């Protein structure tokens, strides 16, 4: 029995000795470094920056593709043979410029025939009208019957219809003749020419004679998140929705937003937008993919800070604010946009000191020291400068040593 009581006493003493300590702290998962920093331990070196209030442009970014405003496949409107090609591939043409000439001999003959038929109808009508006028005078004197006069009037009416019919036939013949001259429907650039002089054309052919594309101005299509819709519409209302596209040789193509789609894509949550770009220098080409920068006005008195000061957490974006006692406090912010490496945020005032670098391992309430103060201390150490008290102690030591050496020198 005695041995059993002794064993129990030894077990109690060993359990009492296992109190909280360093090993317990590690087991609980506490970061000892962070704990010290948050409870007056060794401060962590950081660099800081001040938030400031300024006016910044609202810039939206997107990826888009270039399309021609007008593009058409030129095809014949009648069967015929190509007589002459008046342009070359790659030419810039104006609206109404002659592109192709077809064999027009039959159509020219038909026009002349229609002109002759019209002239004959007009001549016959004029003769019938003169006869009617003479017979009206005779009818008034009772020399001819009213029935004969009605027949003459009917002949004049028939002659007038014949003239109208002949005019329509002439118009139709001239339209067919115009099909022999194929002209540009708008200003544009000639593509690959698929016909040559002597080529036979039919209206049922599937291959275009040539494709004509309007290069200037040109259209850029892109999409924006629906969250940007209000900003974009406000910019369009004030005629300030400008578009810039970087192109080779450090040039910038510029234009304006001209169209916003009337519905939002439910799948992607985006809305389609079109911009018209001045392309006189042919900096953009249809089918090209490009990045788009939309200048959508300006934000007045926006709070900005360096973008690298903003950190992410499960609760959202935040920054560490440096308080007067050199401790840090996390402050939630909302990121509006990033412009030239500066973040535009809400949720924080201007003229607030925030941690710029070195905030990865900080904890709320942790002590910090600014990198500029640390650099001054290191610079002073390299220069050999010392605090005033240390300098005084050094001077006193040198004086004492000198006094102790002087008796030896007199001897």
C-alpha cells in the first residue's frame, strides 16, 4: 500500500510541473514573433506612404477586336463579259469610282431603240393632239358629231399612255446599261480581284469580283463589366467617352464610344460596346485584336495611395494604418481602380500614413519602425557618429588617460 501511495504522489508532482511555457505556446499554434511584435516586442521595419486626395481620370480597360464599318462583296447584277478592270489590288477608291466595265454593246443598242420608240410615241401624240384641237372647233360649229370628237380624244389618251410606256422602257434600258459600269458604293480599299478582262460573269456566281472594305473610320468592338455601365453612359452623355489604342511605333489611335448594346449578356455579365476610331494612317486593320483604354471622365477629390500598399484578406482588401504610437491597425478599403500604379480607394481618408512595404507578417497592434529611421541609424553607424552622451564619455576617458600619462613624461 505504501508503494502505491508513493507512486500516486510522484505522478501528481510530474503533472504540476507540466505548466504553460514555450512548448505550450508552440503547440497552440501562436506565432511567437508576431506575439512579441503585438505586445511591445521588437518592432518590425516597414516603409510607409501617405494617402492623398487628387483628381484622377476614370480609365476602363478592355480587350477588343477591329471590324470594318462597311464591307461588301462586289458581284455583277447581270450576265456579261468583263471588258476592263480599272483598279488594282490594294487601291484606295472613292465612292462612285469606276471599278469594272462590262461589254455594253447590246445594252447601248437597247437604249437607242428605246429612245427611238419614245420619240415615235411623242410624235404620234403631238399629231393626235393637233387633230383633236381642230375638231373641237368644228364640233363647236356643228360640222362633226360629238361621237367623232370622243374617238379623237380617246386616241390622244392612248397616245399619252404609249409615251409613258416608252419612257419606262427607256429607263429600264438605261438601268441595264448602268450595270455594265460597276462602281464603288463607298470609300474603301480594294481587296483581292478575282476577275480579269474576258471573264464571263453570271448573276448566280458565288465568287465575288472583289471585296471592298472601308478602312477609315474603323470600328473596335469590346465588352465591359456591367458595373461600368453607369460610368460609361455618364461619359457618353457629356461627350467625354474617349478611346485610346496603343499601336506599333509608340503611336496612339483615338476615337469615341458610339454605341452601347441594349441588353447585358446574362452569361458573362458584360455589355457590348463599339467605338469609332480615326484610322487615316491605317494603324488598325479589320480582324485585329487589340487592348482598349476608355477614358470615361474624371473623379474629383479621390483618395489615392500606392497600389502595393493594398493587401487582400478573406474579408476583402485592406491597408495597415500606422498610428501615432507606431502600432498598426488594419483598415478595410474598396478598390475603385488602379491608375499609373496608384490605387483609387474608398473607406479611408486622405493624409493617413499606411504601410507600403513589409506588411506581409504584421498583425493588428504590432509595433513598427519606419525604414527611413533605420536607414539613418545605419548611416550614422557607418559614419562613426555617436550620441552626445557617448561622445562625452569618450572625451572624459581621453582626458583621464592624458592626465595619467603626463607624470610619466615629466619624469
